[in-house]
C-alpha cells in the first residue's frame, strides 16, 4: 500500500468524516458535486460520449473516471453553501505574451483575498495543513481544460529551487498540484527545474521580475505530451508563468514573428489565486 503523507489523512477526514464546513465551522458542508452541478454534468456528458471499448487504455481511463465520480458523490464536501457563495470563483482568465504571436491564458480559481489569501499564507509559510481543505475546494473549481485527459496532457507545476525547498522543508505548489492531478485525472510531469536563486519576486518591478526570470528554468527532458497545463499557487502579473511557458518554446521562436508555427506545444496556465501578494 502506498504511504500517505500526514496531510492526506487530514484531507480525507475533512472530506469524508467531518460534516462541518472547513471555513466557518458552523454549517454543514455541501458535497462539491452539488455545488458544482453544471461542471459535474459536463464531465458526465463527456464520459458518456467516449466509447469505452475503443482501446484498453481508454477503458481504464473510463473506469477510473467513474470511480472518481463515485468518490465525489460519497464526499460530504468541504465548504457550506454560504461560504462557497461568499467567494468569487473563476475570475475571467488573463493573458500574457510568451512570444510575438503566442499568448498564454491564465485561469485562476479565485482572487487572492480573504479567506483564500490567509489560507495560502498559513499553508505556505507556517505549513498549516488545516488550511488545505479550503485550498483543495478552490482547486476543484478550476474547470478541466476541454479535450485534455491523462493520455494527451500533463500538469507542469511551477518548480521551486533546491535552496527554497531546503529552507522551507516542503514544496507547497507540488502538494497543490498533486491534488489538481487527482481531481483532473491528469498526471504531473516534473521534467523542468528552476535554476535561479531568486529568493522572492515580491517588491520587484515588472521589468526587474522579467530579467530575473530570464533563463530561470531548464528542461531536463522532453515533455511526453503536446498539451502542457502549467500550475502555480498565486499569480500577480503572470511573470513567473510567462517565463515557465517560454522554457518550452525554442529561443529562436520567441523572437520570431511567426512563432506559433514553431511552437509544438499547446500551453495554458492555472493558478489557485490571482491578485497582489502585498
Ligand atoms: Zn461555511
């Protein structure tokens, strides 16, 4: 049996055993399948449209999707209706340019403001795992990109530096991306590393951030799929995701006016929260 990290047990208890809302701790939580009725219905329609007998691989994918659906119905939910409705979900995606004719669309699950902001800070800086259920609820608001599945897409989590990992002792983004992977049923791919030693992008101007981020990422191996779903916890200007996306585009194409014809990857980005970190 796979060993579970302590936070996974906490998540499981919050989701299946604790009937209370993980935010207000007053009202009974509502199953996410009910809060997200339209999305769930969409996914069920998708599953029904895929002929499960096409290949063994697809059949496997079909069955795991069904199990995943069943689990989501067994879940007692993480937030109550009131708390869920108090938070603005899915702000309009924003775009940053990654080459002259390629832009990167960044979809956030919500804004970086109360209560998500406090939860992210406590989780990242104090390793407060009790905030994870709320963050998981937020991650599940992100709509799985159309047409993406385990066989044609990978999630690329924003890599951290060895120095930062050593200092912090854990990597919050990889924990969050593992949850997104479980939710979307799309694997995380870790073939890119962060080679800069930028302690923080906080307090820098946009120009400073960009020059800092140039050459900050290095590919260790070629991505296994054409569709890359970048993921980070918080995005303010989109500069980090922009730099990460650029690492997948040949340097010549970044300068070329016809870059889209040189880029063989379809890249989109997702974040937990969009907003100012200050
Ligand atoms: Zn509540």
